[in-house]
């Protein structure tokens, strides 16, 4: 299979063209492989046959691509009017250009696999996923994942999240449903089974046939979960801890030899027992199980229709949710709300909705700080200082600040950053640079572990340190603004 590996927002800043005439094989092999081996000129000629294609965010709902929507707090689904690009393939027979947007994951299209990673590295993506799911993985390599040319990192992440969500759900018991069972004994239980009584108990010999209602583990859910655990155990045995081992043994007792297909998975996901709030966590586990069973690495290359399928995460929304939960966990003196809807010019022809990403309200005074999260590159280097701050984003956050009037104390933008932080590059300024203003403005962010050349030079533990550094710096800024 032809695999193309890129990052989100690829070819957004700089255009990378893969040419067919006298191809630069080193450049091609940075992004493309064939059956997990380097591409040759003959393989490149095969790629020349790929057709132009554009997948936009608004197209996803009608496609076979799954978008991660498990995080209940991740507000706002993909808009039907969203023209933002998810994946664009431009193939003009002379060169191949591929562009990506704010989605990470895997897309299968035209018989090829396109894997989209975070441009800020695997450790930062892993940390954001942790917060989104309230599940905290350790260092990804120490959890049984070994990076290789044919490894799909999203498959591992989903497998690990499945195991953790199953363990969390199991604590509350297993979904059960009533079934009718038949038996024959000396003592009546339930009601007499007339048909069986006529067949077996006349003349009476001391035993009587009866039927009764009994609670049992839901068979469809058992079979789906057992299948998913088995696949995870086969691919990543190190993630199976003692609790999951015990859960697997319990599932094995109740499972049947039913073939687990899409129809059975959907039946399990829609089972009425999951309407009980006690078992709601199983919905999450079953969603992950579906992705594992369908396998993010598998594609039927004999399918001449080559339907576009895949699994994607809207990483800009993931970043918003990550910041919201990070600040909630660390700013106890504030009420932190995400995606707060503000109606301006209420009952007027000018009515508009304003939706800042983060609103921090002081619990004692009611004063407000407002911030927007921006999943964009902020390079902490004097060569780029200020150049990465988008004009529209700058005006937007000042509009939000203006809405809160006398209650606002500070506002700003929060980015993923690359390069070393410093107070000189992330200062707190008086609003509009007016020293007589009582309000402040700032830019800040979390160091993602990349240097200014885009090379990953940190570990997962370093991301945690960078997080703590951001929180300490952010608290100091709030203290200065709220005085």
C-alpha cells in the first residue's frame, strides 16, 4: 500500500512539490512509502495516476470518515458550511502537491493511506488527548508503543484509550438485560412452561418444566468488547494490565462464537441498557472498540470503488478543550468556561454572536479575563517576533475584551509555541499600549518541545515541565492584572 505521512496544516506556510520528472527520491521518501519500503521511480509513476481530490470539513458528515466526538465537553460539531480543507490532493501530471488542514488522523482514499500527525510533535498531541479524555497516559514509548515505519500512532493511542475507558466503565458493573430462560426440576421457579410440560412432564414424574426471567450480561456488548481487547492484546500486549486481564477472563465466560461485524457493533452501541446513566461510560469504550475492530491500518485494496474512509480529530478544537481543562485544574480562584456564547446588540438589526474560547471570572469580584486559543505556530524568536500574530485574531480578541467593559482586567491569545520562552517575548502590556489604562493585554503559550527549526528535542516529561512553567507565568500575569 502507498502511504503518505504528513503533518496538519502541511503546505500552508511553505509549498512542498513532489515532481515526477527527475524526481528527488530523498524528498519523496521523506513523505511517501510503499509497503513500508522506500519508493522507487516505478512506484512514483503509479502515484502519478492518483486523481485530484479535495475533502473539506463540510464534506465529512456525508462521508465514511469518522470524526472523534467522544469528548462531551468539546463543543461545536463541524459546520456544514465549513469550507476549510481537511485534505487536498493536486496532481497535475508534472508534480504532486498535498495540503492538509486542522485535522489529524488517517484517511484512506484512492487506494492510498494518508497519515496526518500534529506538526507540534507526538508528545504534545498525546498530552492534549490525555486532558480531553481525563485519562493520563505515561510516556508513549514506555506504554508498549514502538515507532516504526509501519506503525500507525493513532491506532496505539485509540487502543490505549479503549483499555483505560473499559477499566473505568467496568468499576460500575456490566450492562445487563433480562432474558427468558427455561429449566426443568423438582422445584418451580417462575411460571410453568405449558409446551414443555406437555412434551416432558405428562405423566407427572416429579419434575416440572418452567420458564423464568433472569438478568444476564448483554451478549452483544460482551462479544464486541472481547474482540477489541483481543486485538489490542495482539498488537500491544504491554498495555494489558492485571485489571484488564481479569476483565478479559470475565468476558470470555459470557462471550459466544458470534462473528463480530458492523451490524453487531451497532447493535451493541444502541442497546437499551446503555440508556442507564450507570453504564454510560460503556458508550465511550464501545466507540473506541469499533475503531479498533475496523482497524485503522486496514484497507481493502481489491475494492475498486476505493471509498474514502478514515478517522480524524479536529485538533484546533482539541487544543481549545485542552486549555480549558488545564486552566480549570490550576486556577481555583476563577470560574473557567469554554466557548461562552455572547449575544451583542440584542434585539437589534446588528445582533451578532461572539464566542470567546476562554472566559475566566474571578469568584470573589466578578471581574473577567478573556482569552482565545489559537492552534497556530508562534515562534519565540526575535526574528519572527510579532509576525506570527494574525491581524484578524488580534482584532477579534480586542472585540471580546471591549464587550466586558469595566469588568475586563486582561485578555490575550494562547498559542502552542516553539523555541524558548522569555518575558521579553511574552510581556504583559497595558491595553493598546496606553499606560493610563487599567486593563492589560498579553500573548502566551505552551512550549511544545520543538525548536525554531521544527525539530523535536524534548520528551513527554518535558511537556509537563513546560505546562507548569506556562501555568506559573500565567498566574503571575493574572495577579498583576487583577492586582
